[in-house]
């Protein structure tokens, strides 16, 4: 069974792989369009942009996520019970105490973010704190600490920034192809037309691939964090009961966002919103029933 430490190296490799893929994709798109428009400046910009965005996403993606979620920092005197739960479980897990944030929202939910365990953050909603009993709250916090211990918080946080910027960049190049000058005469014109088609394909496929990576990573990480969190508390029923309560809450969070949805312990769009029509194909979380069943070994 997965433990708090078994996937650490694997998740670190995934992070570097994702950042490398982002680098290659952006440079590839930049090269294609620099060839089409015979402008080396586009390629230089793509190289500069990809490097800067990798650095930016590593250092600042957690701050962006917290800002997008409307989270505020919490001190011990603000909520002693919540603070003590996080502190005690952090000691048990052998992790530094993460910074604690609260989101003013009735929907029960939580997430962990940060670039490493020394700079980790756990954020919970006011709805989660008021709805859960002590065992259930411990189960949720253990789940989030497992994300920190498994070192998957960085890759999940970076995805927020990289997916967003790949989509924006692809849209920019797509518009550039549609409204820019394409063509020419003879073989050169045919070559440019071919590269335009290739560039358009890259621009269209890049955000789709990025979203698929986001979905695949987030689904797997939730099952692992559930198992690791249950091992940490040694009381799987606490997390199972918490997931049932969270899953039964139908209303979305006030600041639900597709870019950050995969970070939360449950889909922030609520049980009803996550299962409507085509949204089923793009669920960022495995079905709650499957997660509860796995915890109870049924």
C-alpha cells in the first residue's frame, strides 16, 4: 500500500518532466511561427517566455492560487482547534508545520499548495471547519498533508500557471495565423502554408494536452493522498465520513475556477455541477463513491 513517502521521487521527476515539456512545446510553437513569418524574434521571444514562465511558476504559483481562491492567513489564536489538528498531524507525519489559510465559503473543501514542504500551505473553507467533527477534520487535514509529503503539491500548483499560459499563448498564435499574412509564391508559399497548418495544429492541441495532463495527474494523486492520509491518522473512517459529507454538498464554491479545481480535495463546482452533461468527461477528481469505497475496503 502507498505510504507518505513512496511517491516522492516519482512526483519530483513528473514536475521536471512537465516543466521540460512546457519548455519544448512553447519553443516548438515559437519556431514554427518564426519560420512562417521569417522572423527570428518570435523564436527568441518563445525561448525567453518559456524560461521565464518556468521560473515564475516555480516561485510564485502558490501565491497566485491563494489569491485566486480568496484565502486569508490564519494564526493560532484565530482557530486553536484547527491549528492544533494541523500541528499535531504535521509532527506525526514528520513535516514542518505548513502555513494555514482560511477561505470564507460555506462549501466544505480544502487544498494544499506550495513548492516544497518547507514552503507549504494548507487552506480550508469555513464550511469545512463548521461541518466536520474532530475525526473528520483530522482525516481531511491528513489528506492534504499527504499531498505535501508525497511532493505532488508543486506539480499540481505549477499546472495552474502553465496550463493557463499555454492556453493564452496558443490563442495568441492562433489569432496571429488567422489575421496575419500567410502565403507567398512557389515552393516558398507552399512551405509557409504547411508550417501555418502545423502551427495551427500546435496552437489547438497544446491547451487540450495540457488539460489532459492536469486531469490525469489530479485523479491519481487523490487516491494516493486518501490512502496516505488514512495511514497517517490510522482511522480511515474519519476521512471516509468527511468525503461523504463533502460529496453530498451540492452547491459550488463562490470562487470555483477551472484552473484551480484539481487542487481541492473535492470538485469546487459541487456535486451537481461536476456531473452535468459533458462535464463528466472532464472531472478533475475520481467519483467520491469510489474514494469512500477504497477507504472502507468494500
